[in-house]
C-alpha cells in the first residue's frame, strides 16, 4: 500500500504539468508565428506583377517627353498606341495575331505531350532513361534555331517546319523539369506506398503525379516562353502572315512603330500565358505550403 500511495503521490502533479504546458504553448506559438512572419517574404503586393512594366512605361514616357529618346529609334508610347489602333481598325493586327496564336498553340501542345511522355518513361524506368535521356540531352545541347536549316530540308518551308521547331523548343524544359521532379521524390514515400500495399496504378496516381507536378508547371512556364521566342524566328522564314511576318515587313520599310507594336504584342502574350499557367499551378498545388504563402 505504501508503495502504491507513493506512486500515486508522484503521479499526482502530472495534471499540473499538463496545465503548465497549456499555458506555455500559446506564448511559444506566438513566438514561432512572429519568427515565421519576420523571415517570410511578407504580404503579397496587389497587382505586384504590373509594377515593373508600369515603371518601364513611365521611364519610356519621360524619356520621350524630355527628348532623351530619338523617336526614329524608339517612338513614344502614344505613337505606338496610335499605330496599334490603326492596325486594329484595318483588321491587320487581328489576322496576324490569330495566325501566330494558332502556330504557337500547336507547337506547345505537341511539345508538352511529347516532353511529358518522354519524362514519364525515362523517370520511371532505368531502361527508359538509358534509351531516352541521352538523345534528349544531345538535343538540349543543340540550339533549336540551329536546326531550322535541317528542318527546312525535311519539312519544307511551310507550317510543318514552323510547328515542329516550336515543339522541339518546348519539349526540352518540360522533359528536364518533369524528369528532375520524378527522380527527386523522397524514397520514404515509396516505402510508405509499399507498406500500404499500393498497386502500381494507385502509386502513380497518389505519389508520382503529385510529386512531379511542381516540376511540370515550372517546365510549362519555361515552355510557354520558348514557344513565343521560337515563333518570332520561324515567322520570318517564308511566312505570309503572323506577328513575326508583320515585324519583318515593317523592318524592311523602316516602320519602327509597327515593330514596337509587334514586340509589345509578343510581350503581352507571353505575360498572359505565364499568368494563366501560374493560376493553374496555384490551384493544382494548393496543398503545398511554401515561402510565398
């Protein structure tokens, strides 16, 4: 009895220790929260992505008003806007824009599908990696634009060559980033899947795909940029329409304002597409907690 009583006496203060932890926890939690806020990036800035372009526009406008920028070299923003309005009124800008968007969309879709398929085969199989990774790395070392003469011999100078060039430029970032994400998945998740006796299909769906999504979206953002960059070049090769054709034609006639309009359209298309990809990325990866959150 004495031993039991002594044990009970020793065990009696445990509730008080629990109460003490409950009193300390909020203070510790507040300190952790303050530290996290101090080390984090801070609150998101409303329309923060527009600050940089707006600043460039202000500098451009001030330089034009002050006469620091030669209008023959770089027309004033209002001159470019007036030219764009004239092109829209004539219907020329819409036609060129639709042609360019269709070419870029075709090349982007084919490049993303091929790059993702190759990344999955190479990332999930040693044999697949041995067969696929080497040729892809060789292609990565060769600039896509350097292949244009060869692609012209193979596909001619029509739409096939243009779409193929864009697709080749797109598949590399998709493959590299997706493959890297697949190979970077923590092996503990694989062990957990084996412990839970997951089937291969369930393992792909529950572990592989969520783990590869961050890299895939990063590759997709790069791929969208590469698609528009490649389009600028291929539309100057025997094209009769498209934003690149419009820019090249304006260059021949010394119409700098039309060249600037075309470049602004490319910039807006690139920023718009990147924004769409980022929106899908945030929705698809809402389960992640990152430094930006």
